[in-house]
């Protein structure tokens, strides 16, 4: 998975959306030990958003653009977006992987950090 910083937040990792296609192309053609599976993002956690998450929409758009630009089968490129608080929306927008650790294991304790 290639992680994209769709929100532009400094606290989140990933490459910029504008560098995405170039990196995917490099992985596919130059990195024999790697297999490109798809794109992932953490995205901004909007608690009161009434519209689709713009970070999720951007990742879907990037997937479509990369598949067209690199002639990839769109059905074989996965999306990983969404976490415990917004996984339902991410699935509706096409996510094939979600991270729901907080739902399973509970909230993280950051008090000792």
C-alpha cells in the first residue's frame, strides 16, 4: 500500500497526492521485491461532517487517475481508508480495508507518553 497524506496534516504521514502516480509507477517498474496493492490514507476525522469525507473522496479520485494513467485494472487496486469512527462511510466510498483497532481493543492510553 502507498500511503497518501490526503489531509495535508503535519501529524500524518504519507506522500503528497501530487506525487502519488509517480511513486506507484516507480514501485511497479523498478521494485521487483514489492507488489503494489493499493492506496491508503488516515484522513481527517470529521465528527460532525454532513458531506462525504473529502480525504476519502480524494483517495478514490487518485485511484481512478492512477489506474487510468498506468493502465491498471481498477478492480485489482485496493483502498484502505477509514478507522473505527468512520469505517462505515469509508466502505460506502469503496474502501476494501479498514482499521478498527479501537473498536476491538479499546481506546489507546497516551497518558504515559
